[in-house]
């Protein structure tokens, strides 16, 4: 049974990484963005059903006191959306966020033994490293073709496979801190060929980050590493040394591939410079802040950023985007500061669990267990910071990778416990009832997701012909649905 579960985890990790990084190369029925969103919805729905039922079956209802903050967060997304239930597809995004937070906490809490947690950490970092290496090798091929074609602005083609540079940078924020962990743990540690593969993968990803001037990734990873090193201490030094070494490799590759070689081949070679401005974000931040105060502390409803009456002159005169580039302000604007308060309880629980786990590791003298804790803490901390300057949790690729990382992180910080093998009939009955309830909710939500996709496809063509600004990505990459006036929308489409 355990081997089958581990095989299933390996398959899931592989599938997610392939669909996120190589969707352009796959024969998908839909575009990569939409396919990733559907796969995310399916994984969240199935994960919540299995994790919820398994939790009750293994631990009983009395153990819910360990996961009640996650239940509060998931419930808050849904309850705060009730006043706006009459809007079209009002449950699509709240359901996604609720399942996301419910899922990673419950799944992470299921890994009871230390060995199982360590195994999860190995599977994910090994899979991420292999996928990152293949993506890096493919990037080198695109780089060579671009040079042969006389391309002077490499950032127009690299990173590839994403509709926007930011979507790749979100993935990089999750993955880069983990790449330094790979050569230090698992069955292949100490093997030179494996270490070489890890170094090449990390160097190429750092190169792409420098090439695309991914400021959110650079800042987020720097702060995440700082947090891990400061709060865990000396036991993180092996991981930190590898991280800094990979960073130096990436800087060298960037200097060679993005500066020296293009300058040698063409006098018109251009290098993206690191901009210090906010790129128009402050205007959107102010707009989202004003929105959050309109119906304080309950918010203006799901996806109201797309349909609300503009409140500030700055945003009225600026270009539109599907979100305010700050997930926390967006949630405050749409679901209210009450949600942020509940979310802060979950964050506090995570900090408390991390601190307890850090103390346990310190008293045990560190060892191999501290290295995954450091790497995953850095990854999650970097992503949380990145979410404050970009919609790191909005893109489906980022949510897929982030869901896996958060599951492992929560497993690492959760208390070790043994599953209760004495399961009575009453507990099994309750777990079945919970599975049925969650399945009904999942079916309802997935039907809404499909209906929402159909509405977006219908809305896309009319929107392209009537709206002067570009595509604002949100749940789907295209279109601007839902509209405030559904009747007018239907008339326009007909």
C-alpha cells in the first residue's frame, strides 16, 4: 500500500511539472493556460475529498483542532461570497481558493512519520530538478536559434512556454530555493553526475531570472533565504553554500550568454536593465485599497476588481489588468479584511509549527532533517513575499507548483504522529459521509468551472472587438467575464 501511494505521488509530481513547464509541447485540447487551470481544479477537488475523508478515518473528528485555521480560511472564502451569490459564476474563484488552502493543510497533515515527510521532500525536489534541467536545456536550444536568426532582444523569446514573463517568474520563485537542496539529500547525493545536473539546472534558471529581470523572484528568494538562515541558524550552512554557489554559476552564465556572446556577434545586442520603479503597481495598489474600504470589512465580492466602478483617478487613467498585482490587497478588496484577519491566523499557526519544528531539529543537532526544512521554508517565504508585488497565487501554473510545495512544507512543520489503526465503524461511516459531502460540493464547483470556461470563450471574441486594452488574465487568461449587466452581455453576444 505504501509503495502504491509513493508511486502515485511520483506520478502526480511528474504530471504537474510537465504540464506547467512544457504545455506548449503537449497535444492539449485547450491552450496551456486553460489546461493548467482545469488540471488544478481536478487536483484540488480530488485532493480535498481524499484528504478530508482520510483525515477523519485515520485521526477522528477530535483531531480537527489541529487544522481548524485552514477550515476557517476555506469557510471564509465561501461565506464572504454568499451576499454575492446572485452574480454569474460567483463560486468559481472562492471555491478554488477554499480548496487550495483546505487541501494543502489536510494533505500535509496526513504525512505522520518523519520518514514519510522526508520522502515527500525528496520526490518533489528531485522532480523539480529534473524538470528544471530539461527546461534549461530546451532554453539553450531556443537561445542558439535566436542568435542564428540575429535576434538582439533575447527576453522576447526567453523564458518560453508562458504567455507572460511573470508566470515563469512565479514558478521560479517556488523552485529556485529547492534546487540547492537536491544534491544534499536522497539516494543520488554524493554522485558527481547528479551534482553536475543539479548545478546546470540551477545555473540556467538563475540565468533566465537575470535575463528577464524577474525582480519579484530575486527579491522574494533573497528574503526567503535570509529568513531560513536567520531563524534556523548554523545547520542551514550546507544548503546555503550550495545556494550561493548556484547563484554565482547563474551570474556567470548570464554574463557569458546574455552579454559577452551577443555583444561579440552583434553591436545591437540589448540587455534588459533592472528597473527600480513600480511599473504602475502603486496606482493599482491604491485602487485596491480604496475598494477594501468601500464595504469594510466584507469586500465587494468575488472578481469585483473586474467589474467595480473605478474609485481613483489614477487607475481611471491607467491601463487595466485582471488583478492589482497584490494578492493580499485583492483578497481584501474582494473578500474583505475579515478574510485577511482569518488568513493571518493560519499564518500564525504555520509560524508556531515552524518554530516548534525548528526547536526539535536544533535539539537533535540538525542532521538531514534540517536541510529540507530550510529549503522549503525559503521557498514558501519567497512566494508569500512575491505575492505582495504580483499575483503569484493567481496563475494556474504557480498554483499547481505552489500546492505541491505547500503540501510538503506543511508536512515538514506538522507534528509527528502515528495513525490510529483501530478504526471503528462509526469513524469509517463519518469519513464516508464527509467524502460524499465533499464530492457533491466538488461536482457542483467543477460544473461551474466548465460553465465559466464556456462563458469566457463566448465573451472573448466580443471583448477583443470592443475593448481597447489588452487581455487581463484572471481565472482564465482571456476575456473579461463576468459582466455587471448579464442581459446586456447576452444581447451583445447574440
